[in-house]
């Protein structure tokens, strides 16, 4: 649930998309605007190396930002936001984004007018929203071989284009279906407007405690996306006649999957704490970013 909050932030961290001049320009602008405000400013290490900032700037790794900051400001696109947020979700730090990408579904602030709204947020005029993550693990002969988490989606796929794979899906250890397709997308409500949407999945309100399973080009006319409870445990069993496959977490982290492996996907115990300006409205974002549901009168 999104709640209005009035607690000011004291320790502000700034992170920018590496090697992107526009993001670095916005980051420097924010640093200069906040440097005289009396707040403790932290700069992520890679961003500091690309900015012309004072030598006495407090430089931190992203993990140190999670431990020390009250608010992390991520300048970049949704991909940059996802990468930072997956790490920062381990901590209780709030995260807000300044859009320097294309769609910017998770990044609320306009880079051309970010200073004023950000200062209002820092002063305590903001909304807090918690988004859950997925945890994905791969097991071979009963032993876990790899694990990672995702904010948007976990995707089972081949490393070959248009390559059919075979697998079975169990929900809470009950058989759901077997399938021959190019893969399967398991998405959170946050991810329902990302890759899942492109594959024909439904839009889920981010307040829903649910996840959606979306087949990728299934070799049948009857396979359709399905929404299950967010506390469900999803187990995918890979047929032994498949070539080596992969699990992708938010399109960033890849886990190797061998024929006969088991994949377990379930809700991660930690949540991402998203910070929004007070005028944030989810349905406005849908209309503005996705051109969805235009008003008729």
C-alpha cells in the first residue's frame, strides 16, 4: 500500500548511470543543489569518479549506501533503477528515481525539473510504497547450485532464438501444467508492466499480493497467462531432453540451468521501499507511460 509520510530524510545518497553523460549531468546538478542544504551527502563510487566534485565528498560503495543512507536517489533508466534496487532492497533505505532512460516506469522525477520535487521529498513530503521481490534458485540432484532475486520478473529461456523447451510447473507442490514453449515468465505486480506485458500478460496493480505466469510462444492454443497468490511457491522441473537453459532475473543476472534441474521461485523475504512524490498516482503513470485508458469525456 502507498502511504503518505512526513519524516524528513537526513542522509542522501546519489547514484548515476555509468558512462552516460546526461545522467552524470543531472547527478552533478543534484549534488550541487543539495551540497549546501545541510544534509549528509553520499556519492556512489563509480559516479564520483565521473563527476567534478570536491575531494572531500563522502564516497561509498552501493552496499555502504544501503547501510548508511536514509534515501538513495538513482539517476538513470528502469534498468539502472532495477540493478541498484535489487541491492538496496536488502536494507531499509528508501529509493527514488530520476528518469534518464526511455520509458522510466520506476523513475518518477523529471531530470529537467528534479531539484524542486526532490527537495520536497527530502523535507518529508512524499509517499512510501513497498514492492515485493522474487527469489529464484536452481537445484541439481537436490543441491542448490545458484540463487538470485528479481524485482520485475524471473524468466526461463534458452540461449537460442526460437528454440522450444519442455518443462513442468508445480504450484505449492501441486501439478499445474506441462508445456512446450520458448520459455516462461514469472512476474511480480511491479514487473507486470515490463517484459510480461510485452508477452501478453495482465497488468497487476502493485498493491496486489499476486504473481503472474506468462508462457512465451507456447506450442498450443490453450496456454494462457495465469495469476496466482503472491505467497505461492513455483517449482519448474526441466525435462531431461533439453539443451542447457538459463534463468534471467530482471534481464540482468543469469543462472545456468541444466537438463533435469529444478527451479524454485517464491517471494523474497525483503521488500523494496520505493519513495514517490506526493502527487504520485499509479494510474497516471499507466496513462502517461503506456498510453493506457485515455479519458473519453
